């Protein structure tokens, strides 16, 4: 039997694709290696909340505007979506081959043949951990953003958090709130004020069309590689300055280390300035939108993420002398696309694609950052991209029949 479409992955992106395929009457199945929303079940820390306001998460159902869902609540809503989709759990896709005018998927439960495939396995579910992690003393307990759960799981003493993007800053907040001493190895990451001129900043940006930007709209294509602006859940601000004032010791980027001694570069001040520039740019976008449309809004207010601080970042750190007993690597993620084969992936293992489409006929991707637009990698973007992809699949299948 040949299926018109197989969706690989039953996370939010795969379920969004399934919804649109069903709406267009396209025969399909969704295969999932574990359970729907598996990474939300197994790769999130206990205190995590979705950091976007409710209007950006509408695919998960109706929510109070001030709701910031927990991972458990996200999983519950994904299960409800999965119950309405043709999901088959416990099926791991391990290989792919071309077979005449169709695709052969090798799975843990046998083979599937499909005319089209939607790859919805995600681009951020395999933690990246640098090689120097293997050079640290055996006494150091090491976790990453996918395996950290709560402060009490770690040994007593200070904690080094490596990486100051979304995971690193929020995990640092979690540790500080539990009274732990935190050292934070920073990196250049943009940020945005939680609120500005009377509204959630993201509401302003959505109204201004910011989230509909496509890669080709950017002045420099390399900007798609930048980390998105920091956001904290519950509508509060987060910045390196605020973390410093809360007790974190900021350092530059971790560049070397072996045994008890680590070395950092001198980028701390530059990383703080990078975030401040991004916040100022975003405020400028909002100001321009308000002015261009003659909107009535309160006057601009100071950025709460820029309190004055004094820093004296160390160039080296001796772990035992600093009382550090654990390290949390918040150094990013990658996807697992090895099953696609070398012909459909690049030298780094990332999928070859133009927009959402693979160069191979009949394969599309969903759920990757900047796939089609700025929001392709989050809840607000999944249904929008799914509509585009489902219509492409309908056209592809129709062309084969005619």
C-alpha cells in the first residue's frame, strides 16, 4: 500500500501539518518515535513556562491572555490534537530510499511507502555540548538544558551555566531563586523588553508585521542565524544586567579548560551591549509603527533591562576554589536528520532545502527556524507554514495524476 503522505514526527509542527492535510482531504499518517510532544515531556525543566503570550500559542487552544503554559499543559493540549489525527506512536524512522515514483521509509516496525513526506522531527532536540565537557573533573556533575530539571537535583555549591540565550538565562533565574550561587558564561544574544508603551512588546511587533518577515526580506541573509531576542515567561524582563544584580557572576564566553581550570574571553561587556542594542532596535521598530499609523500610545519609558551594574569578569576560573560542583551546558541544539541520508543533508547533518522544500521531489520540512518566515520555529508559525506545505502537497499529488 502506498500512502499519499507520511508526516514524520508528532510534535506541534507535525500535528499542525496533519490538521491541514486532513482539512484538504489528503490521505496521510503521522509516525512518532515515542509519544506526541515527546521533547516537551522529557527535555524541559520543572519551572519552565512557555515564554510567549497566549495569542502566539493559539494552536494549543483557547487561553487566558495572561497564561504562560507549563510543559505539562503543553503536552496535554498536544495529546488532544493528536487524538484527532492519524498518529501511530512507537515507530522510529531509521532510513529513507527512493523507489521509482515514491519514497520507501524504513522504520523500527517495518517499511512504509509514501508519495510525499513531511519531515517534522524538529531542528532543536539534540543538545550540543562542547568537547571540553569531557575534560572536566569527574567530580563535576554535568547537565544540559534538556536534562536539567531543578536546583535540588544538583550537588550543593555553586553552579556554572554555560550560554546565556533563552535556556541559560531562565535556568540561571531558576537557580538564583533557589539561593544557589551562579556563574554565567555569556554570549551575544538579543533581548526585548517585556512591555513597551502600554502593551506587550510582542503584540506591537505582531501588529507591525515583524513576525511575517521572510528570509529574503532581511538585509543580510546571515541574520537568520542570530539567536532570537530573550523573553521571560509571565511578562517580566530578563537581561544579563538583571541577572547580575540578582547575584549571578558574569563571565565572557568559555573558550578553553581542562581539569579544574577554565578560561574565558573578554566579551562580557560586548555581550551586554549586544543585548541592549537589540532591545533598542526593537523599541525603535515599535516607535516607527506607532508614528506611521498615528496610534495613541503612552510615551516611551526607560528599559527596565538596563539597570547600572559593575562587572569585573574573570579571565580564568578554578572550579574547586569557586565552590562549583556542577555545570549546565546551555549551548544550543541541533536536529537529528541522519535518517534522510547523505544526499539530502549537508556536511553538518542539516537538511538540504530551499524554503520548506527538499531538492528531492515530494519532501517538505516543517518546524525549523526561518523555514518560511520568522515564526516558522514556534507555535504561532506552525499552522501558517502547515497551510503552505499542505497546499504544495495537494498540487504535487494532483500533478502526478493528471
